[in-house]
């Protein structure tokens, strides 16, 4: 399971031919290769089209499972009605503009719900433009759209983000999962909020059930804070060499940076590397599906 941004995809939406060739070779050898990304399928399709991934992927940080080639939905986990009733007033009290990612039943359905387009941060408008979704935004917050919301995104400064997450943890910790990302180009924080329990690893576990795969046979590769659940829980995981230290420490191994074809290096290690050292509280994974001997 491979993350996209910062892992398979570098600056300027570039991919390395060595990484793609390694994934193709791994697939031909019998591995299942798929994507686990914070993007929706719609925002990922132009990046993964040439990979021809035949199995489903994990999208929207684990809130959605979609077939990689067609985008057809397998399942999704929306925020609860109660969760939306809590979040929207909290945002309005702080003059924040919630960016609501919607599950699409059909390709022409709205992908985002934004109540006030005039208040959008430049980071958001830039994201919409670069991913070609400007025509899939609704400003009509009717109940049917709110029920399809799988993520609420908020762009704010660091102090505001810390205050907001403290409120969520103190008063609504049983309703939400969330993480804080950095939009470095715009020097701002992005708070992403999901239904309680939704993260990349929970999405991978649901995909394992769908595919009939033992979770102990999952290998993950990522580089950012939202990858930590899948890096910590997979029996074998690789953090990109460019990842922050706290992300690298959550993985079992560290590979090279994207610019050095870190995904290809991780795949090579799967075939030719030594057994990965693991912490005493972990059982040894079974890696028969990935070209390594059973332990």
C-alpha cells in the first residue's frame, strides 16, 4: 500500500520512472499493489492512471474504498449526522470556512461542499485548480449532501488549530478522528476531521476484508503524519527518507527520498533485503506474498 504525495508523487506532481517500473515488476511477480492516499479517487485518477492497478485502493485517508481504474465505490464512512451538527456551529463561531469532501455516487456529483466561496483560502483554490475539481463544488448545504461528507477540512494558523483540536479532544473525542497537516507553500495548517476511527490503517483493514488478504501480509510506504497509523500497524513499513523524524520513527524501516526513487528502493528491499528488526511486542509477519521467506 503506497502513499501518493511525497511518496510516489513528488513536487510538481512528478513521478519517477524507476518507482513505476518497480511497482510494475512487483505486480508481475504476484504482489498486490495499491494506493493509500488522503486524496479522493477523483483527485488521484490522473496520477495513478498509467499504473493500471487492478485492485481497489484506499482513498480520502481511509474514508473511501474505490476501484483504482474505474473509480467505482466499494464503501465509504461518512461523518455522522451528530458530528456534522457539532462541527458546523463550531466552525461558524470561529469564522472558519469548512471544506467538506463528499462521497460521489456518480462522476458528476459534487465533490466538495463550500458554504461561502468568497472566504476560501488561496491554498484551497490552488488545490481545486490543480486537481481540476472547480466544476464539482456546491454551495448549497442541503441535508443530502451533508450526509455524504467524509471529511471536513479547515485551514487556519497554528494557534487556532491547537485550540480547535483541544476542543475536539476534550468535548467530542468519541466522535471524531483528525490530524494536522502543513501547507508549507502557504505557511498554514490544515486540520482534517473524519468519523471516529477513520484513518489509513482502518481503510487498509477494510480493504483486506474485501480482498480476503491477511493484514499481516500488508506492507506500507508513506511520508507524512496521516501515514503514521499505517506505518505503525503494518508488520512491515517504510518511511520515506524525506519524512519528518516522528514519521520515520513510526515505520519499521526508512527508504530513500522521493527524488532518489525511494519506492523503488523499498521494493528492492522487499525482494533482497534482510529480515526487518521489529519491536519485542510485535509478532513476526508472514511475507510469503512479497518474495520474502516465512519467519
